[in-house]
C-alpha cells in the first residue's frame, strides 16, 4: 500500500495546448478503461493538471503526443468552474524520482506509528521479566501495564486535538517536522527512562508525534502527488504502517533475550525520526496549502502564489517557475476562489462538521474508524506476544518469532488490498473482511473456552483476524475518510476522524487487561465478536460504494 499508473493504449494522440477555452470538451471515449480510479480517494483533485489523452484517427505517425485540455478556461460568462477531476481522463506527466521523496518522508511518520505497535508487543514481555527487564520496578500492575501500552495513544489523542487547532497555521511540512521532533524526543526519553513516571512521559510525547504525523502525512502526500497515483500513494501509507509493525516485531525478536531489551526496542525509533525530520526539511511546502493561505488572505497573495508555483515545479522535477506549473496554479486558484468565496478569510465553525452533508460524511468516516478500533484491533496487535505465550508458545522468543510471521502475513494482505481495492470496490472488501474478523474473534473465544489444547487454533485465528483486517478496516477506512468529506470541511473532518480513531484505540488498549481479568479472555473476545457483527450491519446499511467516483461526484451524488 508497487505504485503504478495505467498506461494508455498505443493510439495516435495529438498534442494541442488549449488556452482560454470557453466551450466544454467532451469526455474521452474509453476513459473509464484507462483511468486509475484511486484518484477518487485523493484530498486534492483540484491541484491536478487537466492533461487528458484523447484517441483520434490513426492517420498520424506512431509517436504518442499529449493533448492538454481545459487550461485556463474563461468563466467570465458566470458559469461556475468545474474541478479538474471532472475532465475526461486526468493524467499528468511527472518524474518518478520527484515523486518518491515527497511520499517517502511523510510516510515515515506512519512507519514510526506502526513501529510503536510492533515494538510494544515485545517490550511488554521484556518489561515484566525479573531476569531480563534490567529494572527493579518490573512487577507492573494491570493498570500500569495498560498505561505503558496506551500512553502513546493518549499522546496521539492529544496530538489530534493539537492538529485540529494548529495544523492549518503550521502547514503540512512544519506539522510533519514537529511530529519528527516529538518522535525523536519521546523515543529517546522512553529508552533511557530510569523509572515508570519518566517512561510514561516519553510514551506521551511519542504519541503527540503520532497524532500530528497521522494527520499531516496523508494530507501532504495527497496534496503533492500527481492525480493518477494519488489514491495509490495514500493507500501505500498503510503499507508503511504495516512495515513499521513488522520492523518492531523483528527488533523485538532479536532483543527479547537481552537484558533491558525493551530500551533498544523503543530507542531504535530515534534515528528513523531524525531521517524523517531531515527529509521534511528538504521538501517544499504543499502548493495546495500555500494557495489556501493565499485565498483566505493569510499572507501576501502574490508571494504565496509564487511560492506555490516554485513548490509545484520542484515536486514535479521541472525548472523553477515553469509555465505548466504556473498554469496549474492559476486554474487551481480559480476553483479555490469559487469554493471559498463565501467564507473569505474565515475557517468556518467547529459545528459545521456536524451539519448537512458533512454530518453524513462524519457518520460514515467516523463510524468506520470507530469500529476499526472497538472490534479489538489494538488488543490483538499490541498483545500479540502475550496472547501467543498463553497459546502455548511459552518462551518469549517463540512468541516474538510467531509475531514476526504474523507481521509478514499482515504485509502480504495489505499489498493484496492495495492491488484489488479499485477492482472489487470498497464495500465488497469491507463486508468480506469484517465477516472474517467476526469469525476469528469467535475462534479466539472458543480457544480460551474449550480448545486450549490446540494452540494452532489461536495462531490460525490471529492470522485470520490480521488478514481480514488488512483487506477491510485497515486501508479502506482511511481511504473512505479521505474521499467522503466535502472540500469545505475536509481538513477538520479528517482531524475529527483521527481523533475518533485514537480515542477509541486508547480506550480499548487500556481496558484490555482489566476487562480480561474481569470477564476472562473467552468472554472478552466474544464481546469483540459481537461488536464486529454490529460493525458488519453498519457497513451493509450505511457505507456507500465510492469506486470510480470523483470527489465532486461523491459530494453531489452520495452526500446530498
């Protein structure tokens, strides 16, 4: 979650640059065949250039030339501007070398989030070992262990609130640089913590970085990458989270028998955070964010516009201030001025997210990320090591090695989801995946109730859970969140979705051990299974299919 754009057929195409067109061009025949519909999941279709391929009569030479449609259209007649996504087939020329780094460095924020999940699985075992913890306060209570595990999630919750308040002021680039600094500080403090209180402070600071990174990364990636690969790259961020989980499992398996191994597990995040911070410092600001600031009167209009042109040129590997980037920025400004003409320099009220189409979008997106967590996902991932120990893999090293196998399987299933989400659609993957989640939770309950002599059942249930989660709730919830909110409230809507996600994640993670002691593992997993059935009902009754729809189509056809 490799990234590829579909290649048009070898038809003869003509290169014609149209300026100040007042007539609307027809849609390209066969356009649905050659579009990568992942662009429907993008945050910023308006930033894409309207570069469309139109097949014509084969009377020209075999060379493929480009047809640019819709550049600088004249709206003096009063007709409202259309999004660039509404052109027939929006395809932009770009250099792959210029795309890699604007995706990679923000995606490291997701990798560090995933790493925390994987490393914590092994660290909880190391911390409680009298022989291997290397500390005198290893005898942690259920509540203390819950705080260690969920401390970063409480920080992520606070980070989400912080992002809602300051993200638009900071911009995507500075938000991610701040996240990298918090990752570095939090990971270092946790690794060198002399006592439980200091360790919890480190976990909280690390979590603040998670909250900012998980808000800023998808926005920066969506706002800076070409339209035809935008959906793929946003989904690939989920793959980086999985890679982080797998890396955490690997580090845990190597350090589990080392005295004080938990310090190494948490400390290895620091150099990755340094790489992320340096990378973001070298990248340009998001052109979309610069134009939003210009339209909203948050700085010199001409200066922000010139910065946006320079940033877009750099992101596409073009000469500074090139005409193509200038045309794209001009057209985007026309659309943004129309979209924001009523709100002027105001950002809009907090309650606007809970009104009209935005409320419907929040019910869909917020409901998905809520059920994503309360079906037990944090518990299964964070406590994979202890669950496997109880399932018969008594040695800590055995449990962590099986966790690595689960991580590899998770990676495989995530890759399958990225490849198939635009072929099969969102709803089929959600319905099938959530059904499998419910079945796996029932199997875990049955294992703890009367199948305790068969540890393979626990491993099979965990694999089934992970596989079904990674083709459903894992990537598709966030893909839907990035698609479903109207342009006017998308930034705030995503902030609230992240807030909902981390709040429910923190609650479930913290409550797992206390509830396990009160209810028993068999009843707790049965409870999660019942919630999974409720989430299946929610998906069937409330979640629409957005495959192949532009953001404008979603807003006009689904949210109205």
